C-alpha cells in the first residue's frame, strides 16, 4: 500500500498541518488536521478501497467529480463519509471552516476480495458525502487505534474493516432496490439529507436530479412515488418541522427561526405555521411552555 500524501490529496491554503499514520499491512489509517484553511482542492486517485470520514469542520460549498463525472455536492459536517473503490479518482474543491480534521482509511484490494468475494465486491460503488452510523462508528474505532496502538491493534482494525465493507455492500444492495417505482432507500435518504442541510438555501430540482444521475422529469416522478409529496411540498414540511423543533427547544425569536428555516419573512412563517398548527408561532410556544 502506497504512502498517503495529504498535501497532494487535499491541496489547500493553510498555516499548519498535522499528519499521523499507521500501516497494519492490509489496512492503513492516516489522520490529518489542518488549521488556517480556506479553499481546498481535492485530487485522490486510489489503488486501494478507501474510506474518508470528516472528523472536524464543515465543508459548506464546492464541487465533486468521480472519475471525471460531476456528482451532486452535499455540505459535509463531522461524520460525513466518502467511499472510493480501488482504481477510482475523486477530484473537486470545497470551502468551509478554518480548522478541519479527517481520517483516511485504505484497504488492500486483495484483503477486500478475500473478505467479500467477487460477487459482493462487484456491487461497491463510489459515494461522496453520505452518512451511516455503523460505518462512522467503525472508522472512529480505527481512529482510536491509530492514536493509542497496542499489540492487538492490527486485529481490532481488521475486524472493523470487515464490518465497514459488509455494511457498504448492504448499502449498495439497497441502492438497487427501488421502492414502489420510486427511489431506492439509499438514494431517497441522500436526497432528503441534502434538503435538510439546505433549508435556507434549498437545492433546485435540477441539482437534486443531477446528483442522482437522473433526468428532472424522472426525479419528480420518483420523488412523489417515494414520499407521496412533490419536492416543494416535502421541503415545506421539513421547514415547519425544523421550525417547530426550534420553537420548543430554544428561546430564539420567531424572526430568527423563520430565516434559518428558509421562510421569506416572519409573516410568511407565521402564516404557514398557523395553517398547519392552528395558531401562530409565539402563541404555540406560550401554550407549549405553560
């Protein structure tokens, strides 16, 4: 397995960089922390099966390409995952927080083939900016072994790698099982996650369709078949759900909540909220707390 060079993989304007790494033979882990970040340029061409988890910092805007094909960009917070099969390339750029940290885990192609076999190995597809609690937890455990290695670390790391690969196969299997003629659960989860991330600046239907590699017409049809709602109707529900959560768990003003949730004004928020809940936001909060 070749050495990981963080300056080549994620070129950036930065003031400091910290790079830790360990190679256990079949699995290698690299942890990189940068400060003073502005824009980062990405170019990672891998010979191994590679996972990357964002440990700290958020990438808020950018563009991503896999093997030269543009894919939809999703804001990446801590816990966001990236998977690249062997012999693939991820390029692009992103901008976000001034401090960032990520874990880069690469698995030898022979190890993956022995673990999964040819049939399961063949279903693995690249994925940029997705979430999965099982894979995230396993990568965090590998990060712990990197920071505090001992004589049993190799066994622990390989067991976590097996768990990650099996879960990735399951996610890819789901991605090929449509629901009632609509999106697969995996693709629907990706779309909804992006909508939730961008309540104040909603992605267009063309952007969402492009991210899934489908036409705008197909996107509208499949979305409604999967959710029973149009994209705009579903977005309206997400905004009201988020607004209700902020009303009941914070002391923020209705105007602040309206802006965060993507309403054009506080009066628009009050109208939409009252139509669903039968009372305005301030009155609802007062009754909730009484």
